[in-house]
C-alpha cells in the first residue's frame, strides 16, 4: 500500500504542475469565477499531494492503520474535490452537487486521521521505549 500511495502522490504532484501551468496560460476564455475555482483546485491538489506524501512516509512510524486510512482519505479528496472542479471547469460537465463538498470532507477526515495516527504512533514509540528500558 505504501508504494502505491507514493506513486499516487508523485503522479498527483506531476498533474498539479501540469494543470497549474495550463491554468496559468489556457483559461483566458473562461469566466473569472471558473478561473478562481480552477486555481483553488490546483492549490488544494498541491497541498494535499504534499500531505499524502508526508503521510505515506509515516506509514511505518508505528500507527500504520491510521496513516494508511489518512492517505486513502487524501486520495479520495484529491479525486472528488479537485477532480470534480477540473471536470466542471474544463469539460463543462454537470456533476452531482455533493461531489466537491464530499471531497472537502475527505480532506478533513484525512487530517483528522493523520492526527490520530500521530497520537497513536507516539504511544507506540513510548511503549517500545519502555519495553527496551526493562
């Protein structure tokens, strides 16, 4: 799972750069609202790509389940939040109105799971230290 998440993070970073470059040069014919939505999607994609990368690196830090779930939530957020905005702006697709907010909720859940993983990992590390001290 860790390898897959690392690959997804790398590809998401690549696509964030490509889509950001396109947004900087290829959206002149779009409304300001569409351009603002698109740029928000690119920003969120960059932020959460870095969060996914960081979370993936933490998967072996002692709370693997929490960090894996956080990584999955970040991927879901990238697809649902960013993906739905890209489809709406670039392809003028009509999508269910709940997709984008659901992606935002997935991002929030990812951050919460990351916090839980950090809490649990610190407990695990303390337990290991205590066992080694005996």
